[in-house]
């Protein structure tokens, strides 16, 4: 046997797990909250930001590099 069928099975299982986990996520989150929005909110919580200010952090970083 070649490794192609094994590789296909592995990636197929990964795809199935991803789909099932996304479906479970969609069921437990409030209506209107998508996964990308949750990821951004989770990022701000881990940083300890109380209120995100759109665009302020990237501008201050870009000025510091100049």
C-alpha cells in the first residue's frame, strides 16, 4: 500500500472532527456570535483588555518601529 490512502484517511478524520466541533460550538454560543467573533473576544480576554479600541494598538506599534 502507498501512503496516499493513509494520508487521505488522516485528513478526512481531521475534517470530520473540525466539522463536528464547529457544530457543537454553534449550538452552545448565543445567536449571532460566529466563531471568528469569539476568537477575537477570546484574544482580548487573554490579553486582559477591558474594552478593545479598534485600530489604536496597530497604529501605536507601527509608530514605534519607525
